[in-house]
């Protein structure tokens, strides 16, 4: 059970307008945002940060950003965010094969060397303690320019916030996210867990 009950999607008109962003990415406004709107400034700031981080200003695609978010969330154990990011990756063109084999990224031809560098960076940056070292940084910089590195770390950091929010809150998972998790993640041991 969630620590705090989400408010209705139309509770705050400004938040509701900003939250339309999630209709494209997920097909619904996530309960995490509906809980944040208990303090509307938090919800507004979060949505605007999310929109800025997920904007495609370089070569890092919308699908790649969601896979980076997935790896970050899986590494920290946030089942809620794992389901949301895999759903969004699918909505942004992630093939069943890419979604299914994400944990084989190191050896799979489904992922480019640039993606592999970004995924290694996501694992290291989302670890506690932080495991980014010179070799991981050099490999990342070999494939991505400074702006793209900022975008990649923006995704990792955004999901660091969300992972702590949703795991601590026990945010109730929406039906669409549950379905995506069951379809794409159960073979890796994913469960809804506390997010029921």
C-alpha cells in the first residue's frame, strides 16, 4: 500500500496541463506525479525537469534514454520505474528483442558500442557507492559528446530521484505499467512487489 494516496489527475489544473507530457511517453499520468501534486510546486518542477531531461537535443534517442532509465532503475531495485521505463522504451520504438535482451547488452549485436558505453556508465553511476572510473568515463567520451554526456547523466540522475521517491512511497503501479513489466521483464525476475 502506498505511503500517501495520489490525488486525482485534475486536482491542479497547471499540473494536469504539464502532465499531458506523460500521455505520450506512457499513455497515462503516473501515480508518482499524482502524489507529488500534494505539493504542486514539486510536481511542476519535476515535470519540467523530466521534459528537459527527456528532450532529444543530440543523438541520444528517446528509446535509448528510456533504456538508460531502465538500467538505472533495475540497478537500484525500483520495480515501479523499471516497468515505466520499459513501457516508454517500447512506446518509443524499442523492439521486443532489444527490450528482452537488455541485460545481454555487453555481448549482443542488438546494441551499438555507443549504447554499450552509455549502459555501462548508467550501471556505474547508479551504484552506491558511485562506480564511475576513468575507464568508464573514457569509453563514454569516445562515443558521446559533452552535451550527450549531460543528457545521459541527466536521465540517470532523474531516475535516481524517481527510484527513491517510488520505492520509499510504495507508489501504486498503474495497469499499463504492470502489463509492460509482465510482458517484458518477468523473465528477469521482475515483480510488482510493494507497488500493488
